[in-house]
């Protein structure tokens, strides 16, 4: 079984070289989206914290373009492997249920990823399943995480 550090190193190897998008959201006329973009513009992959991505009611990543999501994947993986936050809960819940599940199989983020990136996300999810069973169960997400693993295990070949 891989360690958290090894898994994060893998995610950073695969996603870490992507260019930083000039704009993270693409929803003209949406003032909340502009605010989300400003929030993300103020951070890097290393400085993003759970306080910036918040919860289901306030989450800049939800409004990100697929390429922006790919850019932020190392930070999202890091946050998902962190312990539960007293204010925001477990970041892995939102990553799995919202950002990776999205609109189901072959969603816009899945299509934006290369086969190597999809395989990396599947390895990351496998690690979460193997090492975070207790928190997955406490959030009653056993079926969701397996569903999302199935989505990202489809390499598209």
C-alpha cells in the first residue's frame, strides 16, 4: 500500500506541470464566479487551503473550467488526505461527490483529462478507499466513492 506522501507525489508528477490558467472560471456575467476566480487567483497549488474552497454552499472549484480543475488537482488531493476540518469537514467528501462525480461517467472534467491523468485520479481514489474507510463510512459515502472510482477507472480506450 502506498503512503499519502507517495500518492501526492504521483498526483503532483502527473498534474503538477500544467500551466496556470489565466482565468479559472468561465461564466460571463456571474458575479459569484468572478469572486471565485479572484479567490483562486490569490493562491497557488501549495497555498490553497480548505478555507478557500469551503463547502457545498461556497466552493470556487465547482465553477472551475475543466483545465482549471486539472491545474488544482494536486491541491485538492492534498486537502482530501488531510484530517477533517472543524469548520468545513472532510475535503474528500466534496472532491469525490461533487468535483469528480460531476455529471457522472465521461463528464467534462473526465474528457479534459488525458488517459494518464484519469489513471492517476483512479490510483488516488483507490488510495482513499484503502486508507480512509472509516471517514468514508462516517460520511455514508461507500457507494459514492465506488461509483466515482468506476468513473475514473474508465480510461476511455
